[in-house]
C-alpha cells in the first residue's frame, strides 16, 4: 500500500476536519454531547478519558449507540434509544455549532497558512470527514471566514456515504466528485480510523497527531508530525523524511507526495 513513488502530478489536497484542521473533539464535540444529555435530563456524562475511548467509533450517532452497547448495563438503556439517538444528535449539533460560532475553537497551527499557499499555487481543495456537514461549514465560517466554504470544491461529510471512516468510502466519494485519481491527491489526517480510510482509498497521507491520537498506529503514513508548524514554530517529526524542513508547506507536501 503506497510504497511506490508517485509519478502523477499533485493536483488536490483533501483534509479531514476533526483533529486535523482543528482540535474539536475534547472541548467541542464532547462538550456538546454532554450539553445535549443535560438538555434531555439524562445522567450520561462523557469525561475526557471516556470520550477518548468512544473515539474508537466515528460519527456522533454511531458513538452514542456504541456507548449504550459497551458502557451501559442493558437494563439502563432507554427503551426508545433508536428514536432518542437522532434527537440527541440534533441537539448536540445545535450546541456544537453554537460553540463554534463563539470562535472558541481555533484552527491548528499552520492550517490557514498551508490552505492559503495551496490556493495561491492553484491546488484544488476538498474535505472528507465523518462529521455533520453544518459542523464543517460553521467551523470554516468562524475560522477562515464565510467565503472559505467555497474554497473547497467538495465537502464530503457525515451521512453522505453510509459507511463512515475507517471505510474508504468518504475519500472515494471526494475523489469521484473531483474526477481525480488517488495518485493525483494527498490526504491530511490525525487518527487511525482516518488513515485507514485514506489509505483504503489509496491516498498518500500526512498525519498530524493530537493528544487523543498520539498512540495510534500510523503505518503507511507519508510522514507523522506533531503539527503542521509555522515558520517560527517548528514541527516535530515522529516518522518520515522531511528533508530538513521545519514546517509543512506546499513544497514539502509535493515532496512527500512524490516519495
Ligand atoms: C471525527 C468524528 C466525528 C465527530 C462527531 O470525524 O468522529 O464523528 O466526533 O461528529 P473526522 P458528528 O475526524 O473524520 O472529521 O456528531 O457530527 O457525527
Ligand atoms: Mg479526524
């Protein structure tokens, strides 16, 4: 998988959202889930640690279902769970987008700079994520500005494909929509489920880890970095050959794509 060097020219950058563009999970999604549980007078509460375990499953509705199946006694599961989960999820999305609208959740270091450079250099941009579409557009609006939503020619998100990450379907969907082959693109991810999905779609993948994903298995990644970095804020290289670079720019992305 992805062991040969790529001859195709790099045309597009495809970004994961949660954990990659922004550290949204601990202080964003988790908080919004808990707000939804409170709104429905439920005694569920997801601690930082528990949420780390729940991240094994992508997708908010799927995550709640997983919680009932693996963290609760059978007799404590509400009888109306199948109708309750979509309702809770709607409430969670409302709380999450409200939180994003306060501007409390910034982009990770280097993300805005890399996207700006990629646009200037004519690279095509797309998003491939398991999160709900309005979570993506609200994050973009409140970080890069409302116009930034149109910088991404495809926002592949949420239930648009039935099988979420680690299935490759969401990346395959983005590729199909762009009319590009996998070897003309590169993916940006932060998690094991994410890289399974991108490698499953035969995409070279650059990883930036975070606290929840630092111990994940990133076999097959083009490089694993602690962050994209900035000219005055070096990244740390966990694996991969970055030819002496200290932050991720388009030249390095091109090199990694060719390797
Ligand atoms: C991360 C996820 C998402 C969010 C919750 O996806 O697993 O499910 O935690 O989002 P990615 P929803 O890293 O691929 O962006 O509640 O809207 O499903
Ligand atoms: Mg992610």
